[in-house]
């Protein structure tokens, strides 16, 4: 039972354009969401997070939007750069819990 | 460099065998987490230790076990290996046991079971 779903295995975007990565979740007990970025042969690195009490969090070129009623979050990267090419994982944590549930990841290709 | 080290980087072994994966957390971090990433899958949480004690358990098979030692390094033991155990195994660490602390991941150990 996949509680965190990233339905797009890959996404290709032109340099300078916006990249939008999507994530859906099923568990309404999740109250904290994170995005991790992973390059080949490296472990995931934390990118940005959002608490369920917010609907938007911004950090430089990265913005995460949360729509609790739709149980959906998205990561926007503007403008996209070739160095952003990586696998992006969406993750969620539940109230009072210690587990982090990860999605399957979306591979982003940013073309120069 | 996240500060989390994992050894070995690659491991090739046969079915039925037993292996040990090792993780050293970032300096000062008390929590260690283990994750498994199979082909085209997300990271599956296996187990968490905090300051030497098991704190949370995920989808960890009975053939797998882990421990965290007094120096805070951790080992993941995988026994009676099957072909399906071939995967990337990541270790992560965080300052406390809170689920809201950022986790720092190591580079992973790639296990191949032949």
C-alpha cells in the first residue's frame, strides 16, 4: 500500500523553464512533508520541507505547495538549471510517528 | 559530503549467505535509520535506533537485524540472503529521535545477491 505516490517516473524540462514535480498521499495523519534530491552514486539530500499548517514554503528557486484537501503537494523549481537533473523524492511523516514514508521518485532531466 | 559514512560501497554475495553493512553517523547525531531501495522503488524504511535503543520499526524482514553500538555506529545484518534482497541500502542519521529533524543520508551500500 503506497501511502506516498509520485506518479511521474520522469520529467524533461528546458533550462530556464519551470519544473513541477508532483506528489500525492493517502494518509491524512501526515503532518510534515519533505523533498529530497538524489544524484547518482550519492545518498538523498534534503531540499525543502513544509508543515501541514502551511500551504507554501519557498527557498530560493525551490517552492513547495501543499493542498491538504486534495492530499497533494508539488515542488516548483524556477528557473530550472542543468545541475537540477537528479531524482527527486517526496516524503511524509505522521503525527507522533518516527517513520518517514518515501515516494518512488521522479527523475528530472533539465536540458541545456 | 553528508558526514555519514557507509561501508562497504559494493557487496556481491550468493544466496543463503549473511552480510553486515556498517554505518557511522554524523558527529553528534544520536539517531540512525536504515532504508532499502530496490530497483525503481522508493526508499523503504527498515528500522531506527536512537542512542543505542531501537526506536521504530518499518518493513524489516525477520532475516534482517540491526544494532547501534555505544560509539553510535550501526550495523545492519542480512542473513539467508535471497535474490530479492539485492538493493541499495542507505543509512541516515539525525540529531534526535524526532521525526521532524532532517535526516542526513550516507552514499549507500549496493548489495548484489547472485
